[in-house]
C-alpha cells in the first residue's frame, strides 16, 4: 500500500474524481493535493507583445489566489470523505513539475485525472496524465 499519494489538482471534474478515488482507496496514506501554476498561462494572458511585468505580477497573484481556492476546495472534498490532506502549489511546466514533485517529496504513488481526449485534440493538446505516467518514477493511476 502506498504511504504518500500525490493528486494533481486543477479546476476540472476529473481532478476532483482523482482526489475522491485517492481518499477512498488510500485513506491511511498521506495524500498531497498539488496545483501547478504554469507560467505559460501568465504570458498567454498578457500577450507576447505589449504585456507588462506589472500585468504579469498581477496575473501571477491572481493565479496563486485561484490555486489557494482550488486547494481549499480539495481540503473540503477530502474532509467530506473523512480524510485530512496536505496541499501545495508550485510554478512550472505541469507534467515536469508533477514528476519532479513526486521525486523530491518521497511520493510513492500518483493519482491523476484524465480529460479523456481522443483523436486530433489529444495529438494537438497532449495529455498531462499520459506524460506523467510515462515519466514518473512511481506508479500512476489515471482516473477517467
């Protein structure tokens, strides 16, 4: 049985389902909900040309506030299942940050939600869950 389970969290139903799965399947493990702030989102919002550093700082603050809100929702969801979880957020590329976090924090299992994209959208947008599963140093459960 895993002793430390990492559950990446975003604002999707799939990440909520992944957290529910982790709380149900691994109630005795330490569960950490992690939200990754992708700096690319800040640049996309400011525009490549004409975005100012002030805008960037405001956007980063907005994203960090949103991350705290998402993690608070995750704590509430886990509490509804009788489980107390740890939470954290990092800034970086999503897939790499999840894998690095698992490696650096003695995580022994990752439970991640998948959006279930197929066809062209999967090819164009990629799959964070699939990339994490391929690169992870620990077992990964993908919840759809």
